[in-house]
């Protein structure tokens, strides 16, 4: 999957719509996306590029929330193009889903994407504010990953929201391992607590990620079922109960390009 695509979405957008069935969602109207950057023009959605407070370009669009039936196959399809690109300029477009559990909590890669072989236990108590924790076995830990607590060997804890910290460094010290975190822990951590590494990532881009130019480009993909511990574009993550169609337009590209999107369909079979 693509690296470096942020997983940030506002609470106002997450809960703006009630839960529908996938078939009820009309995604080819500006009203469906609850985003002032999205309007309708010439039979398509016109997405005006914007910059955030840091000057980064891109528009994040999310549709109405719908209930997911894990036994069904969902096909997301759309067409996209850049508006008046110059030379080889393109709009980088991602299309897929934003996912929620049965309690309406957003499921991200860090909640569900398990790093195999990293289940272990805390070896010694760590006080609130500590930036290092001692664990029994971190031989398969990797820097840049995250640690979650109250982990289960059978993965029944997924999606896991017990975030402990991001791993900055790992060092073996005798019979135990010292793990340095990017930030101090926010609450005490007891010896014997089961922990595991997970990986951060973007959204679930079922219909793919493409650089689109002046010509209409079709984006399409299917998703079905569920797989514990995985974060892929074709299978729902553990705990999925509902979702929103999500599109990122002109994402993290150097030019201020507008994007047109049309023929958005979400079919269920």
C-alpha cells in the first residue's frame, strides 16, 4: 500500500450523516460529500484544490456512512481527470473507504494492521511520563511502528484502540529489551501487560491510487470479507461494521490543479 498518506479526518465529517445502505447513496451530487470544495459542473463533480494550514494541497471527500455486510462484494468505480493540466502535470487521486466499528469508532491501520511475531509482555512497570519501556522480547520489533496494549494471541482484541506509543529505538539489554518511544507514555504501564506492534497506514484505497491527466481515467476495485490482522485494499479490516466512500483529489501534488470526478458507483452483490 502507499506510504505517507495521512489518516486524518474531522469529527464533523465522520458523524455528519446517518447510516444508510450502500445502494441508497447518490455519490454524483455535491451534496453527498459535505465539502465546500466540491461543486457540480458539466455533468461531473468539480473539486477545487485547496491548501491546509501547512500549505499542503489536496481535498478529502467522504460520502454518507453505510452499513457493511461482510458476506457481500462491494465494487467502487469512478472516472477522474485533472482540469487543464500543463505538460505532464497530474492530479493524484485515491479512492476507497473510511471504516468504522460497531460503536462508530474509526478503524485505522494502527488499530488493525498487525506486525507478525511481535506479541510479547511488558517486563517491568513503567511510570506515566516514561519514554522507555522494558519488554520480554522485541527481537521482531521495528522502528516507526506503534505499540498497542492488552493484545491477544488470537487477535480477538482487534480493532485495538489501546495505543501506547510509536517505536523510536529498540535495544537488547541482557534477557530483556528496552524500547524507546517517540513520546512519553500517558499512563502507567504494568509488568505483564500483553503488547504487540502494529503499523500505521492510509485509508483503504479499494479503487486504487492514480495520477490522472487531461483524459478521463477509470478507477475501480472490489472489497469483500474480513481478515484479522490485515490492512489491504480488497478485504475489510477486523471489526468493520460501517464505512464511507472516500476520495482524495490532487493529493500531495506540487501543482494547484482542480479535479473532475464522474460516474461514481458503489454496487453490492
